[in-house]
C-alpha cells in the first residue's frame, strides 16, 4: 500500500510516532487533500474507502461530511468541525454512536458558557 505524508501535518505523524507507530513500517498514512476544490472531497473519500483504510481522519466539516457519506463501516475521526449535532454527523456529543468520533470547534457556544460577566 502506498503511503504519502502531507507536509502540513507533521504533528499528526509525530503524535503517532510517539505512540510507537512508524510510517511505512507499522502503519501506512494515506493523505488526500482537495485544497480549495471542495467538490473533489467525495471522490477522495471514496478513494480511501476503496483502499480499505483502517480509519479516516477528516480535518474539517466538508471533509467529515464527505467521509461520512462515503462509509458507515470505516471509523472516522473528525477534527476542526462546526457543530457535529447540527450538521447531523452525530446524534449526541457524549456518545456519538456509529462510526464517527472526534473533536469540534464549537467555540461560540463554549465561549458563552465559559465567561460570566
């Protein structure tokens, strides 16, 4: 299986290495990016499904949407997404269910809860 390491995500690879994974030896990282051409995301997600990857890491809301539409079987870890409940990505933050988990940047709602004047 080919492996590509995207230069914009060294911390992701470094984090996996800190856990004992070695790209090209104990894991293969396939990175795909549509750049600003978001209409390419469904095709890229479908490509990862055809490659039978073990997990899909979706970095933003459009990427997560494409991955979720492409598979209900492969685990999806999403990051830097808006409200995952409002988008329909998960039904519950505490127990997302299905094959989707991750983090959200619901900063507006959280900021209102953190600051009291």
